[in-house]
C-alpha cells in the first residue's frame, strides 16, 4: 500500500495533520498560559493597590504614625475588612515575618517563597495546584509614607480560570480531531475516487499491450479522469484504424508485387520479340553486308520498325516504373551535380542535332528525392530541347537556389518554334503532342507527362513558357538544408 497513490496520500495527510496538531497544541497551551498569567497578574495588582490604599486610609483615620506597632494593633480589623471587600482569604504579617492574623489559618500554615520575597521588600506570588484546585499565594510589603510597616498575604482561588482554560483546550482538541476526521475521510474518498479509475486504466493498458484492442473504459464522469478514459478509448480506436490501414496497405503491396511480377513477365516476353528480330537481321547484314541489296534493305527496315516498337515499350516501362516505385525511399541528392552530369552525357546527342548544351549549376543544391527519377527528368527535358530546337543554337540548363522561398529552381531554355497558348495548357497531358508532323513524329507524347509525374512526386512544381521562338521549362523543388548548414 505504501507504493500506491492512495497510501501516499493517506500517510502524507496523517503526517501533515500530526505536525499541525502538535504545533497547534503548543501554541494554544502557550497562549492560554500567557493569558492566565496576565489575568492573574492584573487581578493581584488590583488587590495590592486596593489593599495599600485601604491601609493608608486606616492610618489616616486613626491618626497613627508610621509605626509597625499600630499595624499589628489593627491587623485583625484590616484583614476582616479586606476579606469582606475582596472575598479573598488574607493573612497579616509583621515586618519580621511573624503572622499577626489570618482569616483562614489553614491556607497560610506554610511559609513560601512569596513571603520570603516580601520580607526583602519585593512583591511575589506562588501558584499551587492540588485536588483539581488552583490557588495563588500573593505577598507584598505594606509601605506607608516610605516606611515598611508590615506584610499582607492573599490566598486567592483561580480554579475557575484554569477550568475555563482546560475547557477551551479540550474544545480546541475536539474541534481539531473532528476536522481531522472529516479531512481524512474526504482524503480517503478523494484518493479512492482517483486511484480506482487509474487502476482500471493501468489494467486496461496492460490488456492493450497484450494485443486485446477491444478493451474499453466506461467512466460516467466529466472530470479529468473521464476525459482521460475518453482519450484512451479514442486512442485505441485510432490504433485499430491504423492497424486496419496497415493491413489494407499490406494487402495492396502484395497485390502490387504480384502485378509487378506479372508486368515484368509480360515486358520480358514483349521485349524478346523485337530484340530477336533486330539481332537476327543485324547478324545477317553483318555476314552478308550489302551483297544482297534486297535482304539488306529488308533487314534495315525491320530493324528500324522493331527499334521503334522497342522504344514505345521502353516508354511504357518507364511509366509503369513511376507508378510502382512511389514508395521507394528518398535520399539527399545534389541536383546541381546531377544536372551537370546529365548535360555532359546528352552533349553527344546535341552535337548530332547540331546544338550545344550550356549548363550553369551551383554547388550544394540538395533536395530529397530519387536520383534515378531526377536523372530521367533532366534527360526528358534536355531530349525535348534537342529534338524541338533550331539547329546551331544553344540549350541552356540552370540550377540555382531561391533562398526566399526555400526552393531549388531549375530552368531549361531552347530556341525553337513557339508553342501556341492552346498547346501550352495541355502540354503535360499524357500522349499529347503539340506538333506531330515535325521533328520526332514517332514520339509517343509521354516525356513531359512522365516529367510532371516525377516533379509531383518530389512535391515540386513545373511549368512551360514559350514566346518569340524561345521556350523555357521552370521547375521548383523543395530545398533540403543539411545539418552542417544549419549550424
């Protein structure tokens, strides 16, 4: 129980109350005792003042001199009068401490410290408690015109005062215990109100950890515990939904793998036919050369036709590859370096078309993406610029950072026939060709569509402009800062 929240709350509350009760008891006892002392002192001082005044008055009325002899003669009379006025037992003593008269001799049988102090000219009192009674012996010297003429000693009962103090302390104790009992009961109920749901929550979470996702909590309360239970139930439901989604995605991946396998089986079968034809006619031409002109022309025609067919199959393969590799893991790619490498590779084809590629790429242009797909993107755009640009012109490829927008901007520009606005709006549609009668008429019209798919996959944007025989393609990809750059 000591390790539970309920046990810690109860033990903590008990210790706090115990310390509070000890401090409260000490403070109450000290304050009551101080109050009693003050009340007794005030009462005794009043008795002293009244007694002194009475003695002086008596001396003045009887015209006595300042002689202790006369104090002894009127001691009995004064004691009886003072007892009547103060309702207190009184004893009269000479200046040497001899008892002259006592209204209640039994109370003044013993000499005490108060009397000894009075013999030395001091005022003193002594408290005695026995048989549930509390009394005070109070002694002081009587001074008349600067001369000590005797000693008066009072025996005053303060039992009622101490009984009242005891009753006050008892009342405070009972009240404190009642408050403690109520607070302890409230603490117990509150701890139970908190810990019971937490125990159920702990048990439910253990069940969920074991895989029992049908576990639910039903608390009909609107406080924080109720909200916690509702959030727990919602969390389990979301976990179930996520698991269902994962299982669905797993099934889809299985289907995708099966479809990919069937696709590659079909592609392999389809590629064998044109490749076999090309290899066969190429072998015959190499062996016979142009000795058999008819066979030579026939072989060249088949090679060209099958090459075109093979080209279309490759384009379809790229399209399918784009769909099936969406989930491939991306890496950090330096697109500036990649663009420079692709530009250098495409230079041979550009020379064949009597064009020049000029590449301007900054260093450290990092993006998160697929290197192979980005390379295919650059090849497609440069290939289009080569095929549809004027001869003896420059093709410009740029890669630069746009720090304001946190992007990498790629630009491909060539000089060629202006693309009309009605064609620009559909230029990225699959199988759409702005002009199928010129240049590469055998193109299937998939290059720009595939390019847009690659850009979309990398969360970028692509657009084309064409004006005054100048066509440009603009690509923006999210810039990826490396940890070293951030530091």
